[in-house]
C-alpha cells in the first residue's frame, strides 16, 4: 500500500469526500484478506497458543475464563479456546 499524506484542512467538501473514497478503496482489499484469515471459526487453540496470541499471563487468561469473559472448552483434561471467540471479543473491545 502506498503511503500518501492528505491534508484535510484545506479541502472542499467534494475533495474531502473523494479523499475518503480513495482511502476506502485502498483499505478494502486488506479488509477482505483479514476476513479470510478469520474464516476458520472453529479452530481450537491450546492455552499456550492463546497466551502467545493475546500476549497475556496465565493468571489473566484464567481470570477471564472464570469471569466468563472468554469462554473455554474442555476436552478431557485439556482446556481450549476458540479462535473465533477470541477475535469476536477483541472486536467488541475496540
């Protein structure tokens, strides 16, 4: 993506709209790529993979699980987190 500087304080309303349109045109392909990455909704992550993804401590992850902030799934003695749950929670936080 090419980087361009846009100065909006001297633009007319029509020029401003055109600038916004050009920014949206440039961002749409990147948005589609991001949506494709998130298209694996049922991918399960281990605790260690989740910790690396969220860059948080085990204690924080455990607290979020206990408070119901981030749902966890048990298979036998192991705990897993759905990648889609993590991304959905992150999107809601932003």
